[in-house]
C-alpha cells in the first residue's frame, strides 16, 4: 500500500504560480510512474501530467503544456507540479496518483493504483 499526501494548493490570482508537492510513503518510489490529475466541480477527473520513474519522460495534457512542469525527487519520494501562468479554468482539486506499471505513462485515471486526498487550487480572475 502506498500513501500519497499532496500539499501546496491555495488561492492565487490569474497569471500567478503555485507549486504542488506529493510525498509518497514507500521505499520503492522509483517503481512507480507518478501522475497529477484534477477535478473541477461537476466535471470528470482529468489528466494533467505524468512522469516516468527516473524523470526522463513526461506527458502533459494539451491544456497545460508550456505552463505546467512535472518533476520528481526520488531521494525524497516526492513528485512536484510547478504551475505557472495560472488561469481561472485551472481551478480544481488536484490529485497525485501512482501507477505500478512502470513501462508506460498513462493518462487514464483508471490505470493508476494509488491516490492522494487532493489539494484545492483556486485561481481568481
């Protein structure tokens, strides 16, 4: 069992930045592909970004390309999401997730095995 704890959410004005963190409670953190998803009220959970075990391969949703950057620090068992040029439409609860199958970078939330509780990001216009 892997526990994931997100932090770093908050209220920010449009154009601002936030950095989300997700700490994993597993000594085998490098076995997992890590992803970020978000869910706005009344909408389905959607893929934001994901990163392979060593950080050499990443994948982004078109809506965040060029604005968001995913990274990981395996020594700290932590994955990050740097969010720049935030827009009101980025407002959502952001979730961290872990995929045990490290031979792919999935964007379907059903492919992920473990989830954090989420952190709220609100972007005001």
